[in-house]
C-alpha cells in the first residue's frame, strides 16, 4: 500500500533513517514497503538487507523529481528492473544539469506510477499506472480516470515520521534552496500528511474503490529484488583472462617468475609459503583480485610512476613477488592469517599510493581496461557546527549570533526562541547525509554492471561514482581497490629528478634499494636523533619524540613505531607501556604469560592489527573467522551489528570457560577495543617504513634537493615555511622569486634556492608562464624597460614582482622601480600584444633616489609569501631575549625557565574529562625545536593567538630523553610597526595646535 517512501537519503528532503522507517512500518503492522528515494538508490541495498529483521517485505525503486516536483515513481519488479532503473537514473545524474521528462522511457521489469495530479495525455502501457492518494479521492469522480480503475494504484507518500520530522523537512528544503524559512515556497516542500498511517486507515479511505487496493497489492506482491548479503561469494570481476583456470596458471607463473627478482637464493621456507598462499587464494576466489592489482601496477611501472603498496595485503608473499608491495613477509615474519585465512570472506586489502600527479592517469587506465568500474561514494553528513550555520541562516539570525552558537559558548536557557530552535534542530539533523562525495581512493571493479547494484553520478573529475558507500558494497561482496594519492611519493620522485640534474657526475639513484638503506649509518643517525623533518611519516612532533623515546635506529624499530603512534595504542596507555618494556627489560616480566607468548616481539603489548587476531584467537578462543570479524567490527563498520555483539559475548564466554580471571579478561578486551580500529597491520606499517627510508636516504645525502622537492609538493606535515627553514639549516641560500632565475616551482642552483612564482600570493599562473617562456625563447631580461617590452603584464601584477624584489638583477631599488612601472604601464593591458619590428625607446623619467630597508623587505615578504625570508626574531620590538635555549634545557630539568619560540604548529586534544589542552611546537632563536604542553587551566588563561613569537614560561620536564616545557604562562610578543605604512599614519595624525599666549 506504501509505494512511495523516503529516507533521509532523499537528500535535503526526507527526515527518516532506514531502520527508523522499518521500525515505523512494523509499528503500523505494514507488511510490504516500497522504498523510492528521490533521484537516489543509496538506501536500497541496506533497506533490502535489514527489512526482514522487521518482518517487512522490501520493494525498491526511485522517485524521479525535478527539485520537489514529482514526475513519476519507478518500481523494480526484480533485479533486472532494478538494474534498468539505476541505469536510467544515471543517464540524468551524469549530466551537469538535467530535466526529468514527464514520461518515463519503456524498460523491462519496471513499473511506472505517475502522480494523479499530472495531466497525462498519453495511452498508458501495461506496466504504467496512475497513483492516487486518499487526499485526492474526492477529485476522482470528476477525472478521466473514473472509468479506468484498473490503471489506478494507491500512491501515499511517506517522507517524515511526525510533526518534528515535517518541520525538519522544511528546514532541509530551505537549506537546499538557500532560502529563509519564511520565504520557502509551498511548491518546494511536501505535505504534513506525508506520514505513515495504518493499512486499515488506507483501506477505509478506499473502501469504495476496492480495485485500486487490489491493484496496489498485486503490483507490490509481484516485486521481488534479491541480493546475497552473506559475503560468501565475491562479486568483483571474477576472471582477469576470462577463464578462471587460466587465471590461476598465470598467477602461479608470475609468482615463481618473481623469485629471481625478490629471492635469488630462495630457501624451503619461501617455497612453502608460496604454495600455501596460492592454494588459499585459489580456494577463496581471490585470484583475479591479485591479477588486477598486478596489471594496474605493471602499467604504472611502464609509465615510470612511483607507488607504494600497503594494507593487510602487504603480509602476502605473492603480493611481494608480483611487485604489488615492497615488504618481505619472510624477513618480517608477517602473520599470514592477518592477510588471509580460510574463514575470511573479503579479499586482502591493497592500498596503492601514487604521487598526486600520477593518480588520475592510473584511474583513467582502470576505467578503460576494466568494463564495470566506478569510484565509491562517501556520505558527507551534516556536522553539528555546520548545521548550526546552515540553520542560523535559514532562521535569519545575524552572523554574530550564529558565531556564538557555533562556538558553543552560550547558556541554552538564556537563548531566545529562534536560537533554541537552531540548537534543537542542529542536533537532530547531525549525522543526516547532506551530499555525496568521493571516497579517498576506493574503486569498484565488478563482474556485473555497476548499475546492477546502484545508480551512479558524475563528479567534476569525470569518473562514474556509485551512490552506495564501501560498507554497503562489501555487504554484497563488492570489495574495493584502493588507488590513493600521496604527496610524499611526489617528493621522492621529484627529488630523484633534481639530484640527477644537479649531480650529473653521480650514478643514478636506485631509490628502491631498501636493503642498502636499512644498513646506512647516516639514516640510522637521522632516525635516532629524530632529525627527519620532511620525511614521510616520521616528521610530526609526536613521531619525532617517539623515535627518541624508543631510540629507533633500525627498520624493525621504525615498523613498530609506525603502529605504536596510532591513536588507539597511544590513548589506551599501551604506547607508554611498550616504551617502558622496550627501555627496561626487567619490566617485561610484568606481561601476562599468555600475552607474552603470543606477542614476544612486542613484549606482550598489542601493537599491530595482527595482535588483535592473535589475542582473540589464542587468548579468547575465537575462530580465525570470528577474530577477523572482531577486528573489522572494531573499525566502526559493524560496531552496532548483532554478529559483532555475538562475537564479543563468545570472547567472554570462552575466557570464563577456560578459567581466566574476569578482571584481566575485561582489561584485555579494553585494550582490544581501544585500538583495533586504529592500529596498522604489520605489513602496512612495514610499507610505510619503506617509504620513510626512501625519504630518509634523500634527506641524508641530498638535503637541499630533497627540501626543494618538499617545498614544491606543498610541504608535508608542516607549512612550506618550516621546510625553507630546514633548507637554510643545511646550508641553503633561500632567495625570493627572480625574473631571470625563477621557474614556476622552486629551483636549486648550487646552494642557491630560488623560490618559484607559484609561492607569490595573488600572482597569476598565466603571467608566470609568459615570463618563463619569454626568457627561455629570447634570453634574460636586461632592464625593466626590456621586461615591459617583452611581457604583457598589468600594473597590479608587476607591482607584486617589484615588491618581492624580482628585478634585483637590474641594480635599482624597489621604490624607484615602482615609480617607473606606474609611469610606463597602462592600467589596462591585453593578454597578447604584438612586438613591433622597431623597438620604441620609452620615455626616461627623472626619478628621485629612493631606498628600501631590510625591514620593509621582510614585510613585503610576509604579505606576498606569507612569511619573511629573514629571521622572524629580527622583527620583535623587544629584542632582549632570554638566555635559555632548547639545546641547554637538559641542564634545567624540574626548573622554571623563560624561553622565546616562533610558533610552528599546535595540536589540540582533550583530557579524559573532556577538557581542552594543547601541545605546541616552536623554534627557538637558534632554530631548534621547543615542545610545549598546555594543560586545560593554562590553555584557557593563555590561549594561542595565531602565528608569531611567544614568550613561554614553564617547567622543564624530561621523559625518556625527551625534553618538554610544561607551560605555566605564555604571551605573544609584539613585532615592530610595518614601516611601509608608518609614514602615512604619521601624516594622518592631527598636528597639535599652537598655544595662543
């Protein structure tokens, strides 16, 4: 009876969650329900998966609308019909702008229901009907359909659950239309009665039209869309070669061929592992998954693209042999069952990182090579603060009031009625899907057409994207390929290129020679002393301190650190325990004997995802399948699902039955729960460590070239300014952009590093390209007149170049050049101009001798680059600095000191009681890092006030060789007045009047 039900996946329209819709249906004793979201099939698979739990037969389709205007509802008779609806919907969603027609095209196994109020002037086909609501029955006797009752069905729309749901719907429609609620037109919203009523109520309304009731029931009873949600059979592309037997032969051949490259002297252990993996890969049906990844990466290598393969698949020797990963599972003793076991339903995870410059081409290759391909969507939901802002605008609140509500600094009881409504409804819509985005790297390659499962839309990148997310895709056996973008790889690739150009006398760098890097003494020094700024995954303040605490100077130590740093391990207290057991061997005996036996390498502390599986299996008595479900459940995907809760109960039951202490069992569970969703698989950590070693090698031997590559790839953990500082520490001479030396990106010539035009704020790319092309084609610029003759440029753009001193080769001061430019360049310029055959000499103007100071230059640099190229401490009003420096604080442990630091970065976090605190990172006047801690009372009293130099008062603390300042007081120091505007301000000040005697 309910052919037209919406969830909140009818974006910015519906207000009901999927399970809430089903619960409402059960409460009204509704046995069959049709979900037809507006221009979306996002909710259909989840609806089909969960409906039986509520005793509801699910029917699915789509409500096709132009805005809020309903054109028709399509309902799938079976899976073929559902696929046809998805394909038809996608035809519209792949257009920039689209108009749903008044009549649906003819499709197999699809019912079409046109709303009664539409003026239908065509003959209905057998699969087409007119839908009428009980509110419209009074009009039926006067319509042309009064004698065609066989073509009528009940069309009762359900979009919200109650009056609050209706009010929410109106707010969502106002947000969607960017309109004040008071001005929202009725045509843009639904009706209050678009709620559930009982089937008995519907039948009562239609008691004089029993044919309409029976037509509706017949239509719904004939619909049956079925999917297998067991996950037993993968629905990814089944065969790489179109023959599964040939697939296996190819995988076997490639694996053994890879021995020559990976294991020239392979022993029996290697052969046993290969045989074991191949058998299980074949049995689980994952052969094509490996071959598709192999093909993608074979293409990448043919194009010279750098990549890193990581994820749980990095535990696989087959992946290592196929060059999907660069991690040796034999060397690292990687736990085979984390990668794959007979109980595991989903294939292993391969996360393939590419440079951000290369990823689009890889994606394009995948779409061309494999027919049924789509990117995966993510549901971008309403966040509380964003909802506050959206609803504040809808209610017409002034920006100042919205800012107060958004900050959370208010007393709810003292708010006016409108502000209270904003808060109430913001909390209500928090978590509602707002719009569909694109997963960071997930791609589906399926056996059947993607439209068999859902509709697709076309984002700006131009690749078809699903309307379902990765969790729902996995439910039906579609497992994603992860093709990710990472700037770290761009840095490595660019640095290798810069080194090859600047050091042509040296042999080419083999950046993949990780075995050599692992033994390199310079790299060991950088790691142990945490001098890894710019290096992938080891440069953050937290990682820098952890490396010192663990005294890491080898590959395995770095692998462990890469996982120990993850949030769950750190927050659960296990990171501290791991450090203690590492540094003090006698403490290892405190570990529970069972846990120490399971995890001897990590002293009985869970560090890797494998440890969760091992502990769940050996300590908790779970099967490997249950243990893997536990691991996946902890990641948040299935936390609320019954199967996860059953596994948890089984864990405690098994521990109780084997006589384990309840308190200890609860502690082990707490440790599992605290970090299982965050910790890395060991192979994943090992893959990260490989990339870290590549960047560490470049930093150790070619620091300037590596820093230039880092700067050009928009930095890393920190801003570009810090990497410029790092280059200077390594002897680099940092120079502002120059018209005769600079490129679009930064370039290095000897030890001179010229910043590129890309770093200049408000400087146009097209102008930069013209300058570079002209210089390449016709030689250096000789004077300002020569530059103006050869490059079409506006006065605004040339002013930027002059202020950054890009014409310094010409021997004139900036102020003189500015005078000249304003007299010689018209306000209006054209993109192209013709160079005359005869050079016309420009008029020479008598310009007064002008100078500029280093202080003025610094402020120009701050304006145009975002930071000064000189020492920022030179800009302080009070240059009397404390005598304390970071390098000698080790002599003042436990003492109160005062030290000045230039702010680098701030990490905000919360205490266990939910109060806000901070960790600060500064540079002292010598350029060394200061690490500070700001507990809640101090954080509130002495807040960070943006970029600048701060005077920090605090106690020097030491833990595991790491020095921090526990802040008790902090102030940002004043800098000198900008001299460029000081004169004009003085001129504007009123002169004191002369006294009249």
